[in-house]
C-alpha cells in the first residue's frame, strides 16, 4: 500500500488500439511540441464533460507532456527563475518539492492541519506571499493526504492568485475520483463568487492520464494554460521531451469518450474500497483525510515516529506504507501528535487485501509491547 498506481489494467480496446498504432508509420516520427492535435481536441471534450459544457477550454490551451511530473517541471521552468518562490501545502508531493529545489526555486511550506482535514487555508497562504512568489501549487485530491479541496476553497485560492498577481497551479491528476463532481467551476467565464475572472490570466491546470486511464507506463500528461504561457512551455518542452510518446497518443485520442463508463466504474469501486478501509481500520488508528488514491492515517503508538512505525510494519508484518516524514510533514510543535501520520495507498490493492492489512494492524495492536496514546488524548486532539 505504498505506491499510488492503478490496481487494474486499461480496457482491452486501448491495448488493441495501441498495437495497431505502433504499426502506423507516422507514430515513429517526431510530432508537435504541444502534442498531437487529436489528443488535445479529445481532452478538451473530456474537460467539458468533467467541468461542465460551459468550460471555456480550447485545444490551443492544451499541451501534452510525458507524464504529469514533466507537466509540473515545464510549467515551473516557464514561470520562475532561481531564487523565486512557489508555495506548496505541507505535507507536499515530494516530486514537486524536489523539482523546485533542483531548479534553485524555494518551496515555501503552507501548513495544513488535521483539524481542517489537511485542507489548506487561502487566508494563511496570503501571509506567505512575497515579491519573489511566482505561484501557489495545489494538488487535489491531494497526494499524500487524499484530502479533496472543496470548490469554495479553490475559489478562495483563485481569488488570492488574481488579487496578488501570481499563478495558481492546480494538479488534478485524481479529479475523476471526486464523486459527485464537478471539482470546481474555474474554467467557466462566470465562476461563482469570482468577478472579473479570466482563468487564462492566473490558472494553470495539470493532468495525468496515468490514473484515470490506467496507463502509467505510457507517460502522458497535460498542461492547460493560456496560449501565451504555452509558448514559453513549448520552449522548455523542446529541450526536455521534443514530443510526447506518439503511439499512445494516437491510440488514446479516439477512445477517450468510450473510457467514461470505465472511469466511472473505477471511481465507484475506489470509493467502496475507501469505505472498506474506513470500516475495518482498527481503533485507535485514525483517518485524518481520505480521497483519490490515498488515506492519511495517524498511528496510535506513543513515542514512535512515522518512519520507525513504517519500517517495523514493513520488516515484521509485510505492510509497506510511506511515513509522513517523506512528504516533509512532522507536525512541528505538536507534542501530542508529533510525527505520527502515515500515507496508505488504497487504489493498487483489492478489498480483500485491505481487510487483510487491517487485520494485521489489529493483530499488531494486540501483540505489540509498544505503548499507546490514551483514548482521551486522541479525542481531545481530534476535537480541540
């Protein structure tokens, strides 16, 4: 339960189409920097299906990348220079933090808290903006916490970005697992409480085909941004990818509408798996946030950091998890919680394995000599 990958294969129609596409002569040649027009047009149609038919998105707003990590990398290189700052909610997706650090750009942590379900605050974020701030980068549903940021929260961050003249990067890799949707209305010309809102001035949307379409090995992602910004992104992409994988683009483009029932069924199955996990996780293990591919869970052991607990569970109990410390999080200054949060990835395992893992955690509780936090302390922290 350590890796955020799909637990099922894509529909056989895609694999058949991919085999045929590999025989198409044009797919072995260089393609457009922006990606093939067929996939960009198909993604535009799908975005209207997800965000509403009034979503103002065109193929010229879209560039296809070799995965979503490259989408973030190219976007950051187009926005920021060494010494600039980008605000990331903490805990953060470690690849984003590593990308910024590697490029000499300062990641500025925006703390999130268990009592808020690890949903970030735009008000707190506003206090972190300086003259060097170029962007706020959010991931929703979140990796690692699984927290789903409500539309009104995203609207508050959009307003903040507009008012302060910076970019809002939304990585929505797991958007199709929000039931019911839509995730927000920021692509609409009139977006709720936002007035004078033109998404192309401030919003940058990132997406991955790896999760919803179950093709992580074929490395396809996307950046949705203004055509003006896309010109700078193309310059970066010309240096690091030339063009995204062409056979996969060729195979996937005509099939996107036919994937909708598959994606919906996958989302419903994942929702039920989250329910199974929540029902079987033994007390006093505690879920702080849950959604997308992940659940963020507090372990109950006193005086034990998340890394120590994860190492022990992996080596002695065959349960592989990732500690919150890997994501930059240790709840500083909180003497009760401390470093006790762990990411569980639930998408790549069956319901049966979820039950098996929870049973092992229960057995560990019954047999371990480790001291537990008192139930009263846990209750006070959850409701304080």
